[in-house]
């Protein structure tokens, strides 16, 4: 199955996005969305970052702006259920919600939101303190617990997408964590945890966040190839990174 690419370019760390949100100017967001689609994205992740209550409307603003520029399906990316709800209210087609962890407030607020709107939901494999498990066994345990909570809230397996959380390369155990992510994807996507395979996602930009002058793009390209071989379904990437989408096209010729 071809690797699905989600563009992560519309996030608050992008200075053009930050300015657009401050000025409530939709044009930079629309230009980014068009460029992402032209680059070959299948999904667009919309991430306004942390928003105080008076700025919760920024998620709806971003959704409205992007929907005027593209018909690609959206991922609404926020740890705050109230922000996600603002985006859901103006979505023209069901989005993917990103993400729910084992934190109590996420379970209490995001799961019912996804169930009520019948959206797909990313389950981020982070514990109740928002920490990733270091090894494979811990990641699978988190997946089992999150799935149990999701099903109890009224979601079904077809709505769930599991993200084992790639590390930042500054972490002291980054390579071991990356290996555990690959193994977790292989088990989840291969139907070895539950009777049926489940969808998986990985944020490739996590690896080099803040480190682009230290690690070349080939680090992401290599990780992407390995993850695709393990059965990854969705990769969240900077689709405007030179050379990366060509790597995706090659990968999709062989997976």
C-alpha cells in the first residue's frame, strides 16, 4: 500500500504561519496549502500550537483559509479538545484528530469529541505524564491501553491511527528509540498485536526538529524508507524539504 504523506508545513513554528495567525491573513496559509498539494501531499496537518482561550478561534481561521485553497483532507493537530472542537465546527469533510495520549484530560475530553463526530483519531503513544516508552514492550503496552480507552469511548478500530513517537536526535537514546518505533510499526501494521492490522503514523520532522544544520535530510529519508518497509501508513513530513518527496516517490514504487 502506498505511503500516505501528510504535510506538516502549516504549523506555528513556521514564521509565515505565525505571522498569518497574528494578522489574521489567510493568504500565506492558502499559498502553503497549494504548494503542499502541488508537492504531492495527500493530507494537510494544521497545527496552531498552544493557544490561550482568547485565541482558540485561530484553529477555525486556519481551517477556513486552507479549505479555500485545497480539497485535501485535513488533520487537526492540537492537545486541546476545545481547539479541536473549533476546527471541527468548520470542517467541510471529516478530518483526522491528532492526538490523544494517556493523559487524563486527553482521555476525558478528546476521546468523546472524536466519538461524537465519528472522526479518525491519532493515538500518540505517550503515557499519563506525556512521556514516551523507551522500548518496544512499553510502546505496545501503551497502544493496548489507549485502544481499550478508545473502544470504551465508542470508537472502533477502523478509526484509530497509532503513532509510536519518533524521538528528537538530541535524546541520549534517540537511535534506540527510533529502532523501537520501527519495531512497533511492524507489529501494529502487521497484525501481530491484534487479529487485524491497524494504521500507523510517524512524524518524521521530530527527528531533526531544531537540528537541520546538524543532521542532513538523508536522516529523515533513511528513516522513512525503513518505516515504510515496516508497514507505516502515514508519514508526517515537511513536503517542501528538497529531495524528500522524490524519496517518497521511489519508496512508493516498491512498497
